[in-house]
């Protein structure tokens, strides 16, 4: 099994909460991780129809038979269970009674807010991060982007062209029907592809609605589905004004670059190297790495972007302690040019600061007057450096 960074935090919180909940996309390795960390716990999957029926029809009897030290997998399949878990764990009042996993975060969040508030820790396990991948492989940039981070693909050396179409089909046929009763799956699949084509761009609801032939409200509902199942995330703009009119629409990104490439029809490294969206794919991958770094340590997302009405922007703003903001530009070029620093230079004058980083597709670290330049492979090392130097991740 590939060592997961989240493992240490998971073991720590299991000693502090009666219930620990692990969410993340399908096949991100949730079950594998929990069973490896707690081999003495009894494992039950609500994907099994018999187990699911037992738990939904007789939850009290189910909890009497399995009173503690139990892993409940795909727990969103039996939402009735949460209310019974509340009273059950309160009676015993011990840590680590139940470990829950689920691939549909919004269902879990809704039920947890009603029943398990204060009784459960919540962690997110995303596809493999760059720091995890580099323990097993030293990819080129194109290979890293094309393969993405799903553990099964990496463990079994599956060709991305074989893995992702099957993953997408399973997602559409199983998860989408479970999350929301979407009857027109072909329209939803087209919607998913159009989202891929808009990666790294400001989200325009009207444009998406017109292109798919659905309503504005349906676009919002379907985006919620993609967010809830950890396919996409929306990067919000930072609103600190600096006396400028700012864009208030979010940007759309994908958690996994391999899935993104597949949805764009990219099957080879050569196609990726020359693709017109290569820059946005690279940007999506790097920003997702920043957020995975936080999630793997049990922390919230603190990434934003900044853009004014004139189109001047910073790709990623990391919010540090005391409202201190760190600008990061992400460039897919492999040679450092002066254009890399235009956004940060403008931001520094506006914000009255002199810090900043540029992440690029090359291989050399450079310390420039305006900003530190980090190669893509060291982006996480650079984050750790920032954390030590500026309380960024404390």
C-alpha cells in the first residue's frame, strides 16, 4: 500500500472522537487506508445489500450486534443510521467507537450537522498528492499530469486511457443516480465534458446552461453534485478590496489532472504537451496540490485567487495568519521569463508587500528580487518552507 500522509492525522483523531468520518472521491483509497490502520476493527460495507437492508430496517438491532470498533463503509447509503449512532455513542462515551467512510460529502455533512455535531472528526482523503506519488515514482511533468493520483491506477500500472473511461462510466451510472435523481445522463456527461473545457476559467453559469441546453438552476445543482462527489472544486475570489473593483465569480478546477485529461480527450504525453489548455491543466494540478497538502494534515482550505475588473490577477492567494496574504503565480512554461512576474509585481505595489512565489514547469529553483521561483516538483517543499517561515500552515 502506498503510504498516505493523512494516516498520522487519522490515528490521532481516532483517539479523540467517538466517531471519525473519512470522505473523498470514489477509489481514492479510503477503505484501504482505514482497514490498514485499524486491522482489528470489524469491517462492514453498506454496498452489500444484506448489510444495508439490516442497518436501514433495524438500526437498533444492528448497533447491538456491532456495538463498537466497527468500520462502516459507504455509510451515506444508510442515512437513517446517523441519528441512532448519536445516542449509541453518547451512552458509551469512548473514543474510536466507529470509523465511517463515504464518497458523497454533502450527504454526510447534512446528516452530521443534524446528528453528529461535536461527536465526529471529519477528514478528506483525496487522490494521491505529489509528495505521495514521489515515494513510488519519479514522473515527468506530462506523466504526472496524465496519470493523476488515483491509487489503483498507480498501484496496478493501468494505462490512463483504460482507467478513466471506466471510472467515468461507473461514476455516471452509480454515484450520480444515488446522489441526485438525474434522468438524462447523456446531458450530464456532456455537462461534465464542458466543465473540463472551462478548467481554470471564471465560472459562467449562463454559458454552461446555454451550451448544455439546461436551466441556470440546473447548472448550479449539477455543479453541487460534482463538488459533493469530489470531481471538481470551485476556487473562490479573495475579496480584500485595495480600492479596486474585483471579480466575484469563482474559478472551476478538477481534483485530479488524470481525470481532467481524459475528459478532454488527451491520451498521450505528446497530446498534452501541445494542448491549448495545458496551462490551465497545470494550474489546476498545482492548486489542488496546495489544498491536498492542507487536507492531508487535517486543515481547511485557505486558497483563493485574486482578479480585478481589468483582468489583472494572481492565480493563487494563500491566506496566512492575521489576514496576511501570500501571492503565488503558476506558469506552465519551462523557461523563466519576465512575464511570469507581472501579476506579482502589480500585487506587491497594491498590497504594500514584497513576498511572493512563482511555480513553473521547469527544473531550477531561483531567487529573484520580486519572487522566489520554484520548479513544479518542489512546489510542496516550497509550501513547507513557507509554513516554517511564515506560520502559513500552523
